[in-house]
């Protein structure tokens, strides 16, 4: 590049400046666009779906991926006829590529437009019930302030691989188990066993965790795991009680609706049912046997630099959750 630039500087051809700019554009496209393509392959789970979304042939996608692997001197993906998975080098590149692309966009806006522009995509995930009730209003306000930002929100009560699925951040209950992630604590949370007044009138009030064996319980599915073992503190020691029921769902909002409609006893995060407990549409059960609290936090990949738009959104979410008025659930 320096040699090419030196040749251009010593020539008097009228199109030299254009040629140099084209050279820069081509270099940027070759590296950054291939990195963007690589991220799309990872996010879409394959070369073919990534190519279809970008209007590229399968052969072109494969050639550009091979070129990227040659450039870095490492295999980035394990490929089979049915699926792809990241190599260790590929996982490392995902983090760096997303940061590099974001910084390139922000730098271009700053240099070309002379402004510190907030734009580009933010990909995040959150539990379904919490996301709909608390997070969506925050995102709506953020988008109104930054209309050139796009939000890709994945509402799920299952586990999300932030790096593998190209997520910038996630809101999660519980303590952080993945040491490769960083966190920003939003508050405390505890799981609440609850039922509707109509259900309790019909089936009676459980006085001890063992009584749940005689009750219809509504169960959450987290990925492939069904939450059948409900922990309680009995005589100062944690003990799990196995519960059963005819309704199982991987949607926390549906579990709450079923519970409010009198179909059984549910175990929900306090944030999800706080308004129902205050309104009396749900009643907390077995509070004296509560197993204690856990955390509610934002988690994000431990990269050195995040795009400014992501940093701003993390700050905004933190501010909103620290303000009782701002975290009134949406209706």
C-alpha cells in the first residue's frame, strides 16, 4: 500500500487521487466485507443462508471464506453437510471482527461527516416476559433518540451463545457462569412460587413445599431442560421438590398467563410477577421457604472496545432499571 501510494504521489495523472481512493475502497471491501460475510455465516448458521440473504452464490461465499481463512492462516469453521461450528480461531475472530467493523463505521462517519454519529445494528437477547414488560419501552425510547440505530431483539428464555450467535449483549437472571463474559448488575431477583386467588380457592393453599405434590404446577422449559426441581429452604437447608403438571412451555409470558387464569402454581421471577402480586391477580406462596435471591444483569462479550451505540444502550438500560419509575412494566 505504501509503495502504491508513493507511485501515485509522484505521478501527475489527473485521475491519480481517484485511483488511490479506489484502491483504499477495494482494500477495505476485501477485508472488512469478508469479515462481515463471515459474521453473517455464523449468525445464519451456514454458507447457503448467508449467501441468500446477501444475494451471493454459494460458490462466491465459499471462495470468500477460503480467502479469509488463507489471510489469517487458520481454519475458522468446522463444516459438515448439515451444520457449521466455530473453531477456536473462528470464535476469536468473531469477537474481533464485530468490534473492528463497528469501529470502522464510526470512524468513517466521524471523518467523512465530522460528527460522532450513533448508527448501526445492536443485537441483544432477553427473557421473554422481562423483555416485553421492561426492556421494550427502553428500546423504543432509545430508537427515538437514535433513529439510525437498528435493534435486533431475540426474546428467549433459553440459553444464548452470545459470541456464536453474534449478540452484543443479553439480560440474564442468575449468577454468571461463563467467565469469558463481563457483566453489569441491574438488581436483585428471586424466584416466586405463586398462584391465582381462583386456583387457591378451588385447590387450597399449600402450607409446606411437600404440599406441591398434590397441586397442578405449570412448568418452564429452558432449552432442553424442564424446570421440575423447585428449590426451597427447609429447616435452614436447601432442598429440591419435584413438581408435576399438565402444562409446560418455553415462554415465560405464557406461563404467567396460565397462572393468572387459574390453571396451576408457577415459579416465576419476581420482576415478572411484581405487578400481579401488587394487583392481587397472583398470590405468593411458601414465602417463608424461599431459597433466596439471585442476580439480574447485563452480560456481554469481554472485548476490549465496544461500539459506542452498544455502550450507550447498556448505560441506558442500567439507568432505567435503577429508577423505580422507569421500570414500571408496560401494559
